[in-house]
C-alpha cells in the first residue's frame, strides 16, 4: 500500500464505534481490500462548492456526485444538491460558484440531505480532485450535525498528477529550463489527456470532470489490475 493509513482497519473500527444509524450503515459497507484491482472498484466522483477554503470556518454550498467505474460513467445516477450553509456567503466565493444568498435562502440545511448523500456514497470509493477540500469539509459538517465525523479513503486525481509532475527532479528540470511548474488544476490536468474543457466551479460538472480524468489517468499511467491501495489516500 502506498499510503500508511490502514483504511480497512480504520473503517472496521469506525463501524464498531458508530452510534448514529446513518453512519453505522455507511461504515458497515466499507470493506474494500487494498489489493482489489481498480477495475473492480465501484467509485463515485464527488465535488463541492463552499463559502471558503477553511473547513473550520466555512461551509458547504453545493455537492455533486457521479457514480462510475473505469469503463462507464453512470450519469443517470448523478446527484446534485444546493444547501443553505450555516456560515454566510462571501463575495469572493460567490464569484467562483455563482450561488447567491437568494438561491440558498429556501434550500435545506445539509442535515436534511444526509440520508440521500450517505446512501449514494455507501459501498463506493470516493474520487475527488484535491482531497483537502471534500474530505475535511464533509467530516466537519457531518460531525456538527450528527455528533460523529466521517472520514474515508479517496482517490485524489490531483495527487496522482502531482506524483507525475511535481516530483523534485522533474521540478528542478523545469526550473533549469526556465519553465513554470506544471499546473495540476482540474482543467489543466484534463487538457493533458485531451479531455474537453468544461465549465468550472459547478459541483456536478466538476464531479463528472473528475471521473473522466481518473479514467484517463488509469488508461495512460496505470493498469486495470493496479491495486486500489496504490492509488487511494
């Protein structure tokens, strides 16, 4: 396993310790072995828009989920929610996601959609582009509402790009050539694989973009038999 976190043991322990029924059901289904070939793993791409970048001070505004496998994107099962954050929207974040106060005024709190959200995540490995947003934001939001947090393994497509293009030797070579670091942002990463440009900062569209990016990454740099433990974080 590439990463030191023993996810199967952690998830089993969380299942034993969970007291809220929603989290007990969620953790009961998390038995994926790190040796499982990625081609056999059911996945769900997840993206969210937030009121800022600090999970301790900011909240979730929208979430998008797109279930997929290496060979198929299940668009018919996509899910998208706009929720009313407990933290106020700010002008800077609105310029990115274009979700305004009037649009969230009549939307539910995240707690109202948690049953649907957790059901859609259950039994699937989450795939995100930059895990330091989706995982901590969801963990803190769930803990604030259910009294228990939720952590889980993810495949981070940004991290996979960083393994290729942000290694010290590669970075030094680019500096020697006078070139800037390779961008590992979502749209820049997609462009390297010939994937089309999509509108950014919409949770559902970015989730779809992330699913397609992982499919391209595996096809280009890995193999369908690659153990999922070499990819997750």
